[in-house]
C-alpha cells in the first residue's frame, strides 16, 4: 500500500531543514538527520541480514546490485570500487569471490580491449531477486510503522542531501 505525501508539505519541511541548519541551535536539523539516518539504517540492516542469510557478504551484495543496476549490466572493477566507495583492491577481491561463486563473469570491453568488464550472470540475477523478495515484506512492515510526519522528515532531509527541491511549483500550487 503506497502512502501519498503532499509535495507542498514535503517542500516546506525541506526548507525548514535548510533554515534550521543555518541557526545557532541546530536541534531541528539534527532531529531530521537522525530520523533520515534511522530509516536508512534500518532498511539497510534488513537488506544486509537477508544478504547474509543468502550466503553473501553485504558488500558483495552491493557489488551485485551496482553491476546489475548499471545501464549495461557491466562495470569495470574501478567503477565497482567507486560505486561502493572502496579501494579498487577490495573491489577486485569481492568480484573474484563473486566470480568463483558463479554470480558474475568477466568479459573484455569492446571499446577498450585492455579493459575487463564484470557482468552479472543469470545465477547472480536470480539470487538478487530472491533476496529482494525476502526483504520486501520486512521493509514494508517497518515502513508501515512510520507516521506520515516521520516519513516527511526523513524524505525532506534526503531531498536536502541530494540537492532536490520542488521549488516554485510548490509555491504556485
């Protein structure tokens, strides 16, 4: 069941977050940050637990998601490292273990013969989809427990973090 959030109300909360960050007592801002981080951490913890239950290290699970979610479903090792925000050596080791497990495979780039691309295998896709299906029930249960206000606060901080605003649209509506 989808919850509808009013764009004007969300934009108002985002603007409040921006203003509350510029005052001496930033309690309101940090209350929003705390709520956003709580929601994200709880959802990520649920996902990580299910990745582990499926036999995947959470970072390896993230690597699979980054590869599968890329435009071509293939990434260079350095791109995986960048997307995971880890050293290339760590990404390389993660990808080697995923390759040994049959979840990814390597192919030479057609644009640059020196570059190797890592792509997800059908087994990797199947595993990602299984984890996602198991996670969804738990995430739905958690998010249904959140009030509309808690959702708006978390979303407004996320909008602030990524530099998104409804802008003038809200003011004219």
